[in-house]
């Protein structure tokens, strides 16, 4: 399972989704889906923009969590 740390990053920096949408030009709906971890796919450009915006590397934004279900597949 892939975990997205977008919500944590917003909280740490005291930002709102609308702040990031305004500053990056990324669609608010895309950011909302990342916040609630309901995205099924994300454009690489969006990930790149978010990494630039937060000045982080991709592993600080996304993380793979191994679950018991994923171990058997």
C-alpha cells in the first residue's frame, strides 16, 4: 500500500489545501484526493511540483507500507 504524507506536510507547515493549489496551480480536487489518500493515480508532474513546493524528496511525500495482504500476492 502506498501512503501519502501530504496531510502531514500541510499540518507541519500550517498550510491549507487552497494555499498549495494557489501557489502551485495543481487542481484542488487532486490535492484533496492526496490529502484523504483516495487517489488511484497521480501524474508524475504533480508529484514533482509538490516535491519542489515543499523542498523535499519523493520518499518524504510517498511511502510504501507492506501489509499482510500485500505479502501474499
